């Protein structure tokens, strides 16, 4: 049976009732660092579920009940361990009643598989420490002999421990008893006198025969044993015979159990690696809205200055005219969005309305006093609407060039909707091109690129490149006039990339399309969302990601050492043995072998960090990419459902990705004009075709936008 390590990690955290850091590594024994609260568990892949859960419960017991203090130096650690094991297992079974069955079945399996090596052993010849260890672990399945009242008193002392102070008292009593018995038995072995062999009466002197049977070398382990200093004359040896024996009594059953538990550890596979999401510095990550549009405008002005006459009209008259035409045609969709939003908001407010009596008599009901007790006027109080805000993340990668114009059209519809409803918003475009070498046209020289580090690099942090930037393209903080100017800037750039036949103008290098740092953008949302919510005093935030594809998984930082030098480098994430860990939530996420799922992993972590935020994906697809995209998230049944929706509406919505909703839209359908326009003198067939095309486009927009609004309210 395959053990799901991260499920066992959750079990450990639930039992510990705290944000433990749990790591599964190919180590031989479990370890718990009481300082850092890191619980390291071996990969017990050869253990059954009962044994695995019992071992996890045992280690959590140490996490909960073993104090962070140094053990005493006058008592061997093994004696303290067996007493502490008995105490913490008792307390765990008391705290979680269902855990008793787990310990019962787990130890039963260990006994049946002879984990304590008892098959050829005579338990009665073991010292009391070993018998006590067996008594509290497998005493339910085999007879453990206790040979005197003094031994039973120590067993009861161990059983009654409640605090760690009690453990030290019991461990000291157990250790002293075992040491005395060992010294008695060694003396009796040296003298071999008839009196010592009889052993029928209890005598107080050390040289006399002890009450319990002597331990023989047959039942003990010889590993690690050292010789005890010789017994001095006149000290527990009245005959003056010098005897060499082991210094300390051993707890061999604990050593044997530990040895067998190592067999449960898998010897295959790589060591698990736990990586964390860095906290980035937004001051270096974000290119400010003003700086972005200054760079755009400056380059456009430079091109205008190179033209004779009315350079701006020559360069931008056509593309700006298309913007005005689109803005006019989009008002129907925008008004539809506003109407849907207000209707749903009003319905939500009505559903949360409270009706209460005012204490003032309703005169219209006084005549019903004989059969009606409710004679007071009532007042209905409507709950206040929530303050909403939208964060848009726009894909500014090279693969977006063909669909960037259509994507921006959808974005602009939502921006105008936000403007009409007074919803604050910010639009960020992710890129690796902003921090590049640029040309200063005023100084007529190149400016060297600067790549500031976005965070302090440490081993096993996810890597976010210094070249990565979130360009703040649009924001509700600007005036209406300035917002219009900025939208025209973006429209010009989108048209520049989307027109395969070219445009009479070019764009600044800083605004060039780059790779796809989508995952880096999701990392920055951990800081962007709370800042946006705080600045605008919002109750509800929605995050909309407009993209055309997935991104490669991030790498991790590693410390690389070469001779006398070291530096922080990068290494790829190895699937199925790399986990992304969130210390704040106390959760881990396994990096799957399918590369596109790393984005879903980051989205899942974002949703758990910000449960009130809706994360919505909007993917503009070309027809050739539909099947491959659907296969990423669908089985055979849902695949057919999405295909039918695509054929009918040129769109579908995926609900089982990392997004709360992932909309797929046809790029060709979006590029069609929704206005019903035909040439003068057009035939009936052309009029019909234009009318059907207009209806389909409107139907697509209304369906998608309607579903979007249902998520936003």
C-alpha cells in the first residue's frame, strides 16, 4: 500500500493542534525539534497504516507533552526515554480516545512481526528497564513477568507519571534499581558461592543474592557496552576481589525496536525538498502607473517629432478612431454588466434583509385585536452592500501577440463597468522586459539596465527573477480623462502586436512582449491583494487573470559551495518529491509531474490565504488549441460537454482548475463586431448572415459576462 506522506503530515498537525512544520525525509528515526517545532518523519513506506499512524501519534505526543529542556546528566537517556514514552502515549490516548485503537493495533502488528526480537528470548531474564518497556508497549499480547513488590512499585510509579518531573523521578528509581541489580548479579557471578546460588532469602548487603533472577549475556545486546571500573576493596566487596563489569545497565529492547523500525524506512527515491514562497518587495516589483505611461508617451512623442506636419494624426488617427468606435459599441455590454450587477446586488441585499417590530401600534390592525397579537408596525432593514474591488493580471507574453487586442477588449469592458459602478481597480501586466537597457532620447544615450533583487535570497525559496516586473497599466486612482488617455496607449500597443501587416508606429522596448512569468505574478499577489484591499478599504476583492496559456514551474534557490566560496544558485523542482510549504497556513503542496499544475498549486495556496477573494481565469483560445486545453482539466464526460458548449457558444467554463472559474473564449468570436451592420443594397442572405453573426457575438459576451458578474456580487 502506498503511503500518502502529506496526508500523514495533516494527521500530525491535527493531533498536535498547532502549526507544526512536518517534513518526510529518508532518515532512520523520527525527530522532533522542540525549538523550531519541526517534526521530521522517516518515509515509513513499508509500514501499515496502523503502524504509521501509531508512530506519528507517538512523535506528536513528544511535540505536545515533552518540554523543551535538557535531560538530566545523572540518568542515562534511554531510561528517561522509556518512561517518557509511556507517559506521552498515555496522555495521547487520553486526549484522543480513538487513538487507543491505533496504538493497540499498531503494537500488536509489531509484536506479531517480532520487532522486539523476543522469539528466542527469556523475558524473565531481562532487567526491569527492558521488561518495563515491553510492559507498556506490548503487555497486552504477551506475559511480562514482574517478580517482586519493589518492581511492581516502580512499574506503578511509571504508570502514574503525569508531568515531566514525575518522569525524572520514575526514571531515576528505575535506573537505580537496575544498577543495583546489575552490581549484585556481577558480584554473584564472580564469587559463585553456594550462598549466592541459593538465593532464597532477601539480604540487604550488596554481596548477598538478589531476589530476582540474574541477567545473562544471552538476553542482552553486546553492542556499545563498556567496562565498569573495578570494585574497590571494602566497597560492596568485603572479600576484596576486584571485578570488571559494564558501567551501566542497558535498555536493549528499545535499541532492537529502533533497529527494526529502520527496516520500515524506504531505501528508494530521492530526499523530499520543502520550498517556500518568498515575500517580495512591491517597491521593486511594481512599475508605477505614472512611470509606465511616461515611457509609452515619451516614445510615441519621439516618433511624432520625427514626422513632418501633423505627425500624431498620420501615426494614430486610424487606430484611435477604431478605439472610439469600439468604445461606443461596447456600451451595450457595459450597461448589461451594470444592470446585472445592480440586480444581483439588490437581490443579495434583499435576501439579507431583517424585519423587526417598531413598538408603535399599527392603527390599521387594531380591529383585529381579538385574533391577532401582532398589532405593531414593522420596519425592514436592508443589509449594506459590500465594497468590491478588482485586481486584473494581464499576460504580457510573446504568445499573446495574436490575441492581445481581443483580450484588451474584454479588459476594457470590465474597466468601463468598474467606472460606472464606482468599483476600484488596478490592472497589472507581467513582463520580463521592463528592466532592460533603454535609450534616453533627451540625453541621446543608453541607460544601463538595473535588476534589483525583490527579496533576500535564501536556500529553498522559490525563485523570482530580478527581471520580473508587474507593470501597473491602469488604475482607478487616475482621473477619467487620464484613464481614457492610458487606455488609448494600451489599445495602440495591443493593435501593434495583433496586426500582422504592421502599423505606421512602433513601441518602446520596455513594453515589448516577453516570456510568461505568470507564476511569478501569482507569487506577488500575496502582497498586492492585501495592500489593494487596505488602501481602498474593501470588503470583497476579485482577481481576474487574462492569459493565453500556462507557464513553466519556478525554480528554487540552493546554496552552492565550491572550495572556500559559496553562493546562492538555482535548481529545478523535482516532481513528486518537492513540496511547497506555507508556514503561515501550516500546509504543504506536492509539486505534481504535470508542469501546468504548478500554476494551479499557487492558485490553491492563494485561495487558502485569501478565502474571501474570487480568483477568475479568462483564457482567449484559438480553435486549434481548444482540445489540448480541455484535456488538461477534463475527463471523457466533461470533455464532451465543453466541446458542445464551444460549438454552440464559442466558450465554456472550467470549474475544477486552480481558479474559482476558468473561462475559455474564442479569439475569432471576440474579434467579430457585435453591431448589426450591412452595406446598402445587401441581399437578404447577407442581411440574415450579418444578423446571426451579431446575435452570436452578443450571446457569447452576455453569457460570459453574466457568469462573471455572478461571481463578483
